[in-house]
């Protein structure tokens, strides 16, 4: 297989890191690109979680139609963040735990639980 074909073939698989690299400088460039991509993914996940939490909080107030729209946006943000997390190759255990805790907190809000794990207090009219 020619090198061009190997690169094209490997690009079909996101997790396949078997692209032939001929020099140390190329390895360094690839590692720097991967690190930058990981940082961008972490930023994107935090952005999605911020949006999701804002929409989840907004869904508990106001008129029903708007509340449903906020809830749908919060669900989409949760799903996006959850799907992006495994794409990060190099993430410290503490960073991963922080993101997972925020994901859990958003899920708890969406499911009507308090972030501490207990059921959310309901008002008489709810």
C-alpha cells in the first residue's frame, strides 16, 4: 500500500493512529495537533454543559411552550457533551471527573433530581 493510500485509509477510522510518520518533527507536530484538539474538545464540552445547565434551569420557570424548548435544548447539550467526552485522548483523571460530575449534575436537573442525589422538592402547584 502506498503511503498516500495508507493515510487516506487510516483517516476513515477516527481512533486509528496508525498513520505512517517518517520523522520525529512530524511526530511532534502530530502530538501538538492532538493536544490542541483535546483542549478544544474540553472547551466545547464545558460550553455545552454551561448552555445545558442554563436551559435546564430556565425550563423550570415560565410558560410551558418555552419550558419545553429550554428542556429540548438542555437535552441536546447533554447529549453533545456526553458524546464528545470519549473523543478526548489525553485528559487527566481529575479533569475527567470534573466533566463527569457536571454531566451528572445536568442529567440530575433534567431528571428532576437535586444535584446531591435526592428528589427535587416540589411545590404544591407543580
